[in-house]
């Protein structure tokens, strides 16, 4: 009898001792890593668990600092972040607060008004912070992560006395020799010398061209812009990808303007986003189309291509990206068939495979038709019909943020998978391929 109270006291003592540890281990999110990403502006990517809480950001002065608070978070890495070659990020410190917050502090050379967003990824959540510092073209596409080799200062940072002093031992000529200071020569080679892949995202219709209208009044031009915007943010969070959009608001663009905007931006890939519509209510699922110069691959593909051109005529826009000169047709056709069209179909198959993982597809192979927006002879181009807006069930789904996000992430996964094997030489994706 006398042993029972002692046993109960021992159990209570063990529970009190271990309960806080168990609670902390089950509720604390993990910070997997962070990096500086040099795109058009300097950004910071912070990778977190999917169940991480809402971050809080604020700035301090004297000296200039950006403080990032991550609730109930622990860090998995302690490797130091190398100095920013532009000299804007002077140091990064981290520490766990008494209430469980993980605090990251960026010491900066000047005041900053940052913006940020949280991007949901397949297995994690990424906090993307835009520090708004302009990045010179020579550093565009560069990524700096903890544990990387130090990089020579660039531009104004290379000419400052402090930069000269700090690099005098490890890189004595970095601040004085133009060839060394003009590029991140000692940075990890897999990332420093490569550029981003530029993906043009084309939300269909817009302005006076509303596209298809669902039975409940949903307009194609609205939902495809929402999906395209989500796709932009997903792609923008992928290292080595720089997305652009042909329209970001309710603006009308002619069919020829869309690939022209992509070409002017130097796009490597073109993805047009649409929502299918037919007279019947039954058809459902996603479809992916590539160009055909020799006729459509199905009655549906031919009908959609005709509808695209008819819309352009009704709304006063151009119909083609310029008719191909008969004397050049054979050459252009060879180019498309031998390279670009092959790439388009391969890209389409990769995207279609991912779309099939999240829902029904209308056809299990890439279809082909003479869509005017796909007639870029040198840019792999696909048109994604995300769902049938003419189907009342899919019309409702097209308005739901979760459904839109799922479509965006599936398209992005397909793009990333295809780029890992077919990205142009000189890009980050190509350099990774060569390093494997």
C-alpha cells in the first residue's frame, strides 16, 4: 500500500518533466534554410514547415535592421551566411526568444521598406521577402546560401574601404581588378554563372473580350487571371525561374501581342491559361494543347482554335501572329517540327501528367490545333485549358482558391520537371543538369 503514493508521485514528476518537451516538439515548426536571391531586386527566401505560423516583419534604425519573427519555430541549420556582394546585407543573426519565436535580424547598410508574401509549396512553405534593392544584370540569377564560399564585393561595395579591408586576406585583388569585381567569380559555379529561365504566363482574354461565360455568370477572363497570378507566385519562388505575365489586370490584348510581349521579355517558355467551354454541360477536366500547322488533332481542338480566332474578330483584335511568308513556310515548319514543336509537346506532356495527379483530364495526351497565341517559331508554347467553365460543377470549382492554387502548383511542377531536362544552355537549370 505504501508504494502506491510513491509511484503516483513519480509518474506525476515524470509527466511534469517531459510534458513541456513533448508539447514543444510537436508544435514547433522548423526553419529549413534561407538564402539571398538576386533577381531584378534582392530577395530573401526562408523555407519553413507547412504548419508554420504567420511571420511578422518590422524595421529598426540606428543601425538599420530588418527583424523577422517566426512564431514557434526552431532552426535546423547554423551555417553562417556569406557577405552580400552588393554590400546591402551586412550580417544575419538569429536567436530563439522566450516565447518560442525564432528571430532573424538582417543588419543593413540603409533603410528598407520590404514587402513579403508566403508561398505554399508541395512539402514546405516559403517566405519570400523583397528587400527592393536593385540588382545589376551581372548578378541576376545568383543565389547565396549559408555555407557557400565568400564572393568578391561588386560595384559600390567593391570600391568601399571596408570592402577592401575585409577582402584583403582572402581575395587581395577582388576590389581592385575589374575582371574579378565584375562578377561573382568565386561563388558556387552551379549557380553564379547562370541566368534564370524566363516563363511567360498568358492569362487568356481580358478587357472587352470576356472569353467564355459559365451558367452561373463566372467569366473566363477573371478566373484565368487569378490562376495565372497564383502560377506567377509559385514560379517566382523557384530558384532559377523568372516569371512574367502578359497582362496583370483586366486589359485586352490581341492574339499577336501576347507572344510578342513574351519575345520582348526574352521568354524561354510560353504558357497560356484558359478555361474550356462547349455547348454541352457534361465535358469536364483539364486539357493541354500545342501548335499544329497541319490541322487539328481532334474535332474539339479544331473547334477551340476556330473559337479563338472568332473572338479576335468580334473584339477587333488581330487574328494571327503574322501570316508566314510562303517562301519561308518550309523553313519555319522545319524549325517548329524539329525543335520548338517537339519541345512544346514534351512540355505539354509534363504539365498534363501533373494535372492528372490532382483531378480529371479531358484527354490524356497533348492535343494540337492552330492556336494563334502558340505560333512562336522559337519558344516552346502550350495552352492549358484548366477546366470546363461550361460545366456547372467545374465553374464553381474554378472560383475556389484551393482549386486555383492546386492548378497553379501542378502546372509549375510540370514546368519544373520539363526544365530540369530541357532548359536552354546558360540557365541555372541547365547548369544543375550538367552537374548531375
